[in-house]
């Protein structure tokens, strides 16, 4: 019996919405998913075997080590958990890649080594690093914790050198990276998958709009002129970092068209959710295939499409669910999480045969999700 026909098992460290959507993509391929996740209400629990235990739990890791491969859905998994798995089961992406991508300073250094540009930056590890730091990166900057930041958390804007010390105090005086503020024309992202054998596949170039540091909206239009540059940068980084699995690069596009890498997520990404409904292979299926070492192909959508995130709302701002369900081309995806203002609870994908229809439907959709 061929390897594909024999039902495989994929382990995932983490059981949030990304694991839920990975599991939903794995099922039709005959792949069962096991997630290791301490949260009893984990979104993936409805469609995967859920081991409810800490990420470092010996019995939980033992169960994962029996899978055909292990992947992850967030970068802050303890490296000790990966160390316990490596050598027993293919871990994709590997700890060596995670060590780079989970630490902003190491990530930037490794991006430069791979030939990809970033915003100018300075390391703030001790008090001695503060004097003159802003000057070295530009007139304005943003101080970010080197680790554990996401969705704009762990970040403080710095408008003058005198603001830097208080900003560092606000972040707990932990190791930080001071980035020069980039006056970007737009933010875009692109996924890349790679097998251990070196086969590569790319997602399409997606444009992203943030609101208060959190992704609000993503749009994919076929034929973006910046796509070739993004693919080339993604290829360089994937090959230099010996990627096995899937990662997503977030870019700032400068007014002249040059792309700088903002950050790298070693996994599927919120901006790629629109691949679920845009036709073709989704980013989730691409990560499943790459983790299992199966044949890949590009996972750009076939049609113009968009995604709007649904965050936990404040009183009077609840999305209009009935109207969303009635909107032509819209598909609702919910994660089964408890409501909390600002929390990512779901998203709506929108797909259309042409760009004009996409924009028209998107303006309607945006009114339904305040
Ligand atoms: P991050 O969590 O680092 O991706 O930051 C969240 C968002 O803040 C980004 O998507 C940008 O919209 C904005 N941002 C972060 N760093 C910078 C920067 N150096 N220059 C301009 N905007 C930034």
C-alpha cells in the first residue's frame, strides 16, 4: 500500500485556531491529527485528538513521537519540547529554525545572512545600549521585546531619544530590539513551503491592513507586481534556513517597491486564511503536506479573494451574522472560542470571479463587521 493511501498521523504542538484549520485540511487527505495543548477549550478539540497537557508533558510528547511527523501552530513552544521530539519523529519546522524566528534580533541577523533586508535596528540588552540608539535607526522607532511579542503586543513607539528609557521600562527592561519606523507604502505577506528534499512551493502575495497592530483585512489579487520579488526573498530564506515545513514572511513594501522583511512566522499565517476559499491548495494543506514530506505545489488562490478578521467586540458592535451568511461569495469561519473583546474569534473569507465584484462585496462585508 502506498504511503499516501495508508492513513497518516500528524502531531501539532498547540491546539488553537491554526491547529483547528490544519486538522480540517488534513482530514480529507486521510491524515488524523493529534494536538498537544493545555487549554481544555482549545479550538482544535472538535476535529483532532486532543491531549490536554502542558507542551513539555512527557506522556504527551511520547504520543506525538508516534506520529508520522510533528508540526507547530505557534512559535513560542518551549524548545525543550522540540528537543524531546527530535530524533524520534520528523519535527517540521525544526528547532534550529524556531531558534531564529522566535527571537527578533536573531531573526533579523539570519535574514540579513540570507540576503533579505529588514528595518534598521539596534539591540537593547543593557542600559549601556540606550545612548544614541534611536539615532542609529532613524528619527522615529518602535521598541519591541525580543521574544514573546505578537499582534502589536510588547511594542512601544519611540519618537525621541528621551522616550527610549521609559519605553524600555514599560517593557520590563527585558532584551529588546529598537527598530527604525518604516514609512511603508503597504504591508504584504507570502508563504513558502519546503520539503526536506528541497522541493519548494509558494503562496500568492497578499496585501494586509492592520488596525491597532492587529490584522483587520487581507486581500489577494492575482498578478501582484511585487510577487516575484517576495518569492525570491522567501526562496533565499527558506533555503538558507533549511526550512522543512511552511513559513510566512511579512514584508513592508517601500514607496519605491523594495520589500523589507518585517517578521517571519514559522507556520501558516492569519493573512493566508483566504486560501481556504480562493480555490487551489490552502496554506493549511500546504503545511500538512510539507510536514509529512508529501509532494507540494503552489498554494496561491485561483481567484481574487479577501479575508476580514472577527475580533471580540464591544457592546453594540457585534457582527451582523445573518447578513454575513447571506452575502454572496462570503464564507464564515469560527473558532469556537469564548468571547473576549479584541480576541480573534473567527474570520470571513470572500471570493469573487473578478476584482470589481470583490471590492464591491468587501465594502458590504466591512460594514457587517465593525
Ligand atoms: P509586528 O508584531 O512586529 O508585526 O508589528 C505589528 C504591526 O505594527 C505591523 O504589521 C506594522 O503595521 C506595525 N509596525 C511594526 N513595526 C514597524 C516598523 N518598524 N515600522 C512601521 N510599522 C511597524
